[in-house]
């Protein structure tokens, strides 16, 4: 081809040269991703660790603050009840007043509550106490004294002793002093220092103090959310763990003393035992396996595209590991802070000791995992250096995936490029063992090249079409899944309650957590009547640990997703109602469809901390369960069946003893079989609204339809329908059997009998042909 | 420029494999490509005007060409015959393009004056005096691109069909061998 010649393309083709060029470009692209990922990996890790640590710190501080606040509130409430006869509502209003005052004036509730309690005691009136507290606050601010001093001065003034008040700078005339005119003295105080508290609140110092108070209040609120879980934790400790350890100590005290007197070897052995009891590695087996698979995939993909995802996965794995370690820390905190040491000194000591030792083991593993995690930067991963107790498991992992260490040893003398090639081959071989199909040299590259070409040409319509098909299939699957869930619910609520065991079974069947199941049940109940009440939203917000708005958003999305997808109209409605963008609506829809719970959907430090505590609780339960064989633990209390149905779900019998027929008032489903069995059927189910809602959401077949796999559907809802198998007989394949009953005297009677039978067959969907009625 | 909605895949592999069974079929496919490209070539040559496309474009080479133009060769003289002869069909694959394809058939214009006639004003897209005078104010795509724009889609469909026939032929032979 001559230099500078003009070329007009007529035909184009893909061949090996194009494939090589595409591959080269992909490698270049991968390197770009690789560099970006390396830079960001460290930042991701640090941010995740910092946020996790902060969440736990917040949780601990919040619980402490909440405990102190609760104590302070309880004391004030008690004083008010005793001195003024205040009821619950009045006490709540006082608390509200104190809350507003502290936020507005920068005086903490810890100062205001004792002051209010004293004033209420003296006056016996809430109203007067509030008035005097206002004066005391002004005096405190104007005279620059603490609230206690100012309150005492005001109290003395109400008793006719003005010395303290005058000492703080309130000028009283001789008449007032002589006549001991309390009102005049208080008026003078108000005149002298009136507005001082408000003025002081606007100074820089007190503005900062108000910010601090607001933060403290937030922590207390957070702590209040955590308290129920902590309470469960304490109950478990006091009722099961400590007695178990005490019993064990009684029986094995001498041995324990001997064990503790042994050198570090024995102690370490004890830690190992406890470590095994916690079953830490076994519980996190999937996490380890997941990390290994992700790492293998990184190597196979040229160490690039999946790296960011992998880093997130690894960070998540670390968080899980840390959460377990924090569980032990939580147990320690609870054991040292919440138990009567005198009552169970030996048990506490033993527990703290053992938990502490297990903490050491967990910490060691954490440290080692962190070290291993830092090596991700170099795209290497070593399982070496972990605790010996994990050796068996780790060896399995090595066999399961890639023996990187062996590979490096055997290929130590190769060039860097050859090493890379060998590494890739080894990883591919490992992936094959995992059932991941190996890639060929040509096809994926060609497909990618074709895809890039389509993108370059702007031919995205085809891609969009494919995406639409995939989305449609996914939505169909989701819809089927939803129906299946309804069917499962129908089964388990036959006895008008859902027990904890049933929740566990549903969680296992649906492949979601127990919390997700309870959220699902609550949401179904909340939206079953087609409207979402404020009461429901309030109750569920508290139950789920989210704001009322978030609970309302969740329920709205849940309602809109009843068919497994969001159509354009629903998206527009949700956007308008909640001020969301299109992308946000789609994202929420995806998450809620995937079974993400509200607390996970809107994570807060409080939720994260609460989850940590829950993990700790789970770890402790596991400990108790596992130690049962070795420790003479007290007998477990009788299993308590907890109902997961919302309050107000009252069983009621819908069907009268005489079963109703279709068309009768109150008929809600298939007729209960007329048998002597006492087993409840769907027809005798208890909540008509819920049942009707569930039934209405099933696909209706009134207009006909074809199903080719097991499907839950509603038939006969608009009149008689025939269900005809397509294989075997099929349409028109049936025969009509005519039973002539009674006396047939005339030919007309016989014709009428035959005609009625044929009409009945026709109504049942049979094709009436000449052969079908041939005699 | 003509769009490229049809990209041939597996042409080289198909023809190489088919060669083992039916060389005539391979030759036949080659003839289809050649004849189609020839058709385009003839059409493009027909678009080259006999007279200079612009007034003042001399028909003999300059005696003292400008040293800075074309490496000292100066502005090329208009020679319609050379411009026509400069248009050729080619099946060289050439370099890999941005869309990871290579050529399977193209028209080229190797003559300098023909190339100027083909592309003058194409990049700027403006119809200035030069391009206005050139070809009556019509923008570029005047010869080979014009031909490809005109019958390129038709050519591609025919060749793609011929390739499909070759693939079927190959499949039939493979099935026959299989038994």
C-alpha cells in the first residue's frame, strides 16, 4: 500500500491480530485498575477499621451515658412522685422541660435534675419548682456560681433566709428583709439576674457547651437503644454463665488452682480450649474460604478488575473477625461491671481470666490477619503465622485453593514474567478444581472486543435489550420467590402464631437471617390492608432501630415490591413521596428485594455497635452451649415460644362449625374438608385480612394460562375453571361418562340426561366433538 | 464514511479449513470478494472527472515546484488517467483498527491528485472557496468513498452471505467426515 494512500473500508473482520490487540489493551486497562486499587486499598482498610473502632467506642460510651442518665432520671422521678404526686405524664413533661432547658442554656441535665428535685421537694409544686429553677439558672449565670449554690440560695430565700441570695449580689431593700417578703426577694433576684442564663448561653463557651450537651444526649439515645441487648447479655451472664462456672469451680476447684499454678504452657492450653469452645475458626470458615476464592480470582483476572471488590470483601472479613473479638471484650466488660463480685468472685475471676486469654488468642489472630491484609498491596497472601489451632483448617484451605507458597518455591529461579505465567496457570488450575470453567484463549477476548466495538459504535440498544431480558427474568424469579414466601407464611401461621423455631426454619429455607424473616413478617402484616398506619410505622421504627421516616420508606418500598419489581409508575410515586432520585429508588428496591433489613439498609454507629453486642451474645451462647458437655451447667429452662406476630394479631375463628360454601358471606378460601380431623386447614385460618391479601397477590388464572413448573396460583376466582394437563390427555382428550339416574321413561328424559352431561363436560373445558359423543 | 454494520468473523479459519475439502469452494468465495471489490473499483473510477475538477489545476507538472510542498515535489498535476489508475482494490489486512478489526477488503487511492480530489475539505468540513470550486461545492467522498457509500452495504451483504455458504459447506464436509 503506497504511503499516504487514501483507504476506503469495504469489509472488516476479526482475526488473531485484533484479538491480540484487544488483549493488550485489556492488560493495559487492568494495570490502570491495579494501580488505582493499590492506592485505594490502604485507604479503604484504614477507613473501615477506624469506623468500626469508632462505632464500638460510641457503643461503649453510649451505654455508660445511658446508664447514668437512666439513674438520674429515676431519682428525679421518684422525688417528684413522692413530693408532688406527679404521674407518668407529668414526669415526662418535666423531663422534656429539662431537656429543652439544657439544650437552650448549656446547663447539663445532671445539674438541672437535682436542682429541680430539691425545689419540688420544698414547694411541693411542679409549677413553682419550674419558676424557681428559672430564677436559679439566672442567678447561677449572673453570679457565676454553680447550679447547686444558686439553687440552695433560692431555696433559703423561699424560707425567708435571704443571706445567701444577698451574698450572690441581689440587692434587697430593708422592708423586704424586715418583713421577710419572699415574693419581693425573688422578684429582686429576677430583676438583678433576669436573662443572664440566656445571655450566657450565647457566649462562645456556652455555645460549645451546648454542642457538647447535644452530643451527649445523642449518645444517651444511642445507649438506650443498646440497653435491651445489654440487658439480655447480663441476664445470660448472671443466670447461666456465672452459675455454670461456679458449679464447675465447686467441682473442680482444686484442679483449677493446680491448673492456674502451672506455668504458661497450661494457661495457654486453657486458652486454646476456650478458643475452641468459641469455635471461632469454624464459624468463620466461609469467610476464610471466600477470601481465598477472591484472591484466586484476582490472580486469574490479571490481578486487576476484581481487586477493589476483593479488598472490600477482605475488609468485611476482617470486620467479622474483629466483631467476634469484640464479643469477648464485651463479655469481659459485662462480667467486671455488672456482677456482684462478692457473690461470684471466683466465677468472675475465672471468667475474666478465660475470656482474657481467649482475647489474647483472638487478638493474635487479628494481628496476623492484619499483617496478611497489608500484603494484599503486593498481591500476595500468606496463611502462615496464624495460630496453631487453625492449622488444620488452613491446610484444607491451601488444598482447596492455591498453594502459593509451594508455587513460589518451585518457580524461584524463573524470570518475573515466567513466574507470573506460572502463577496464573496454577490459579486457573485451582479455579478448575472449584468448578469454575477455564477461559479459552480466543472466545472471551473476541467477545470483549465485539462488546467494546458495540460500545464504540454506540450500538447499546442490543445491550439494553439483553439487560432488560435479564432484569425481567430476575423479576419473575423474585415474584415466584415472593409467592413461595407467602405460601410458607400461610403454612406456619395456621396455628395463629409464629414461633422462634418456625422463624429459624423459614430463615434456613429462604436463605436469609432470622432478623430478615421477622422484618419480612412484620412488613407483610403492616401492609396487608393496603395502607400503612402511623402506629405501625412508629412501632416498627422502634423495633427495627431506624427513624420513623426510614421505617415508612421501607414499608412503602415493600408494598410496591409485592410483585418483585418496581414499575415506572411506582418509581415515580416513590421519588415524589420521599424526594429520592431515580438511582436511589432503584438501589433501595434492589436492596429490599434482596432481603436487606432496615437496620442494615440505614446503618448507624448505634446499629453497628448493637450488632457487635449481638455477636457477643451469640458467642456467649455458643460458649454456653459448647461448654455444656464439660461444665455442669444448670438445666436449661423450658423453651419459651416467642411469638413473632405483631401485637394485635388475635386469633379468631372465621368458619362456623358448618363450613361455608363459595359465595357465602365470610368465605375466604378453599372449603375445609368435611372430615373428623382437627388439623387446621387454610380454610380455617385466623386472620381474614392477611389471608385475603396473600391470596390476592397470587397470580390469578381466570384468563387462562400455561405453567410448566410447580406454581402457586389461584384458580376458580371468577367462576368454574378446568385445569387440564398438557401432557397425556390434553384438551379434547377426555371422555364423558353419563350416569343415568332415576327413572327414564320417555325418550325426552334420556335426551335431557345426555344433554345435561354434555353441557357439564363442556363447562369443564372438554371439546365436544362428534367422536366424543359417539354412541 | 460508510458505516460498518457487518463484521466478518471466522473468515480466515473457515477458508483454511475448507481448503482441505473443497478448494473450488474457496476459490469461488475469493471470486465473489474480488468481483464485488472490482465493482466498487469501477464505480469509483467512474467518479473521476476527465477535466481538472477545479479551474487553474494544471495538467502538467510544475517546472519549479515549491520546495516545501510534498517534499519538494510540489502540487501534483491533474491527470485523470493517473487518478483513475490510482484507484485499486486490496485485500491486505493492514493494521488493527481501534475497533480491533482488520480489513478484509478495501479500495485505495494511491495517486496524489486523486487523493486531493477525494479528501479536500473533508477534515474541516467547511465549504470554502477551494472546496466550493472543487466538485461544485459538494463535500468530500467524491470517488472511492462515494462508491463505498453507494454500494458498500450491498457488497457486505453479498460477501457475508457467501461466507455463510462457505461455512455451511465446511460444516457439511465436517459432518460427512464424522460419519
